[in-house]
C-alpha cells in the first residue's frame, strides 16, 4: 500500500492564499489505513477548517482516488458542492491528488505527504520493503530487497562498514546483506549469491512508468 501522512495544518492553510471555501476529498483505501485521509480524518479536517472560520462546501471519500475514472464519476455526483468551492483539498496520495486535479480547473491542494510503498506490520506500523525499481531481483536474494533495505542499495554483498552484522548507516538495523546471507544459509541456498548481480538497468525504472495490459 501507499503510505502517506497528513501535512501540518499550517502548511495546508498556506496553500489557500485567501481562498475560504473548500471541498474535501478522502480515500477509502491506503489513506484510510494510514489514518491520513479516511472518513474520520476528513471529518476532523472539516471540523478544524470550520473552527478557523473557513467554509466546507462538501466532502467525499472515494473508494480509490488513484482510479481516475471512478474519481471523475464520483466527483460528478458532487458537482454542485464542487462548483461552490474555490479549492479542493485532497487527503490522498500524490497519485490521488492528480486524479482529482485532472477533473477540475479549481486549485487542488495536497493534504498529505506520500512517503513510500509500504508493508503493514501491524495497525499503524508501516515498513518500506520495495522501492519499485522495475527489475526485481528478490529471487536471487532470499526474498529480501537489498535495493531498499540497504541504505546504499548495494547489490553484491555488504560494504566495509558493517560491524557485527549491523549497518553502518543505521546501527540499530541489521545489515541487509547479513539478513540475506542468513536467510539463504538457512535455506541451504547460499549459492544464489555466488553469481554477481549486474548493475541495475535504470531504463526499467524510467519515469513516468506506464503499463498497458494486453487484452
Ligand atoms: S528488487 Fe526492486 S522490485 Fe524487487 S523488491 Fe527490491 S526494489 Fe522492489
Ligand atoms: S552495512 Fe550493510 S546495509 Fe548498511 S550500508 Fe553497508 S551493506 Fe548496506
């Protein structure tokens, strides 16, 4: 899921530059799990804005704001409230903000900071496991991603800074390559890392990414 965090209210307000009528959009998927832009947070944001004397013309929590067609359709169903607003405050990830902004000529304000693609460890705890590099090598590294878990993204074993299995960048974390070695050893599969992994082909990571499935 996409992990996001609500921006400080002051930062959101600074984007309004005098506008006082807002329509709010939340997301029922990732932003809800992150407690950044679900029903509860949209309601709380509305209360905060009203307390500051701003007007909220309406709100909606869309099932997946990154789904552009669904977002356009759901926003059409709130046309009158949207027409009354001067700006739209979106409590969704950056992809969701762009879905909304493509449907309107009004100012679109990002209410969240989008952090990373994260795994959910438990309620309210997220960990980045994958950096979306576009060329996955997990089958060779015991299912542990050195691109993400190693702060240097090293592909072929640890740097010289590893001390007693701990990372030199984050001494509270185990070195990614120690984790990989231990896991492959446990599986009797350590030969997997005896072959050098070539440098990553950065063309597979080109931006913006596009994928069209064959019918
Ligand atoms: S190798 Fe690339 S695609 Fe695979 S988990 Fe790591 S960052 Fe993600
Ligand atoms: S100690 Fe290990 S995880 Fe840390 S930067 Fe070096 S190789 Fe990467």
